[in-house]
C-alpha cells in the first residue's frame, strides 16, 4: 500500500494525477500546510525539507518499505515501479525528463513567485510583480511553442512531463496570464482537463483546502517559522 502525505497544491496534484493514471491504490494523509502540519516531527521524518508531497511505499524496490520526498523524485519512482508514463528508449526518456526538469527547476518556482507577489505578499512590490509576471508569460510562451503541432509536451506519448506541468497552470489568472496569447498550450490544457484520472485526482482533499486569509495560515506558509532550525 502507498501512503501519500499531501495537500491539494500543484505539487500534491502532480502525484495524485500519476497515482490515478497508474491505478495504484493509495491512502491519503492530509498535511494541512496552512495549519503548520508540515513542521510536525512525524512528517519531518519522511520529508526533512518540510514540503509536501511525501510518500511511503510498503512494497519498495527490494520488498522493503521506502519513503520519498520531492515530487519529481516521487514521479520517477512511480513511473519506474509501474513501467508507465516514462519511455524505455533513451532518446524518448530524456525528452520527457528535460521537460520534467523544466517544471521542477523553472516553471514551478517562477509561477509560485508570481502567485506569491501578485496575491499573497503583504505589500505590493511593483518590481517583484512585474518580474515574476513577465517570467510567467515567458514560460507559458516556451510551452506554447513546444506543444505546437504536438499532442503531448514531450512530443511522443502522454507522460509524467504532462502530469507535472498541468497543475501549475491551473492558477493562470493569478499568474497574470491571458490564454488568448497561448492558443496551442490552451488546447493542451483543455485536453488534459478532460482526462477522467485528472478529474478524479483534482478532487483529492479539495474540500479541505481553504483560502489562505487568516494570520495563522500566512505565518505557517510565509512567516519566520519557515526558517526555524529543526
């Protein structure tokens, strides 16, 4: 059995989608990051970076339990475990991996910053808003060109690259995006949203997540407690 420690954020949804697409049974453990659950000792044992998602598989590669943190590592593990959504051939595999790295190293962090400074920052800093909004638009443009004439991001079959990128684009309005500027990417985004596994995955803990408007949630996510030595 897979125990998934998660919350309905883009990185959490990446794993929800992959698990649903693979059809693997899993048990959800809510880690309410707005209430500070990510700092509890039990969670830190499997996710020392105090970030969701994290996973414990009771049937690891050698038959023994394995715990993993970092959403990209979890995606690679599950793809290897099931033999799905990551090609076998070296050429096709690295096509997928480069776009997975694009999401992990660029798209996710930059869109997260755009979202933060546009929506959550306690003061409006024009330089930061403009910097990260423009970077969001640039990254959407990269994806729009990549998907042009293709059905899937990596150019071959549906893969973990598509699953990793999709959840990050769901907050396009908060990122300052106008879909009319990215018609190729919008067609892919709509196609992804029609997949039954994705629709089911997006319901995971959906009722539990609340707007981050109270002081406790803001402190847990953005306050000095983030930097406390543990």
